[in-house]
């Protein structure tokens, strides 16, 4: 099992051998995260296993990688808006004329 945190250009990673039934919180404690990053709360931005958010009491399975997430560097919705605006400037798409509704 692994506990890791990643930043641009840097990785903190610890390999652990823990008994069956170990929780995520116990794995974080055993990894030495609190000593390596004093004052930082690993749960502030979330903790997950292979990209899926988990709770402290969730039980780990053999081979799991506990990931400590960092804050987003951009707002995903703002990024989507920018891409859509950029696509709109690149390829203007003519919309077909709407046909009027038939009267009843």
C-alpha cells in the first residue's frame, strides 16, 4: 500500500505494509504525514483512493494507494467557459433557422 501527495514537480510517497482492516486514517497516521507536513490537514482538500474520495473510517484493501489531494489551481467551470468561448471564436457555427410552430 502507498500514501502519496503530488505537487507540480514534486512527489511525497511512502510505501507501507499494514494489517488487514486498516482504515484510511490509520494509514495516514502510520505514513508519518503529520510529522512530514506539520500543521497541514490532509483532509482539507480531500483524501481518496485512485481518484475516488474516501472517509477516514473507510477500510483499505491490499494494493490501495491513498492520495492526499491539493487545492485546485483553477476553477473547472471557468476553464470550460474559456474553452467554449475559444471554440466559438475559432469556428463560428451557423445555427439553422427555427421553423415556426404550426397553429392548431
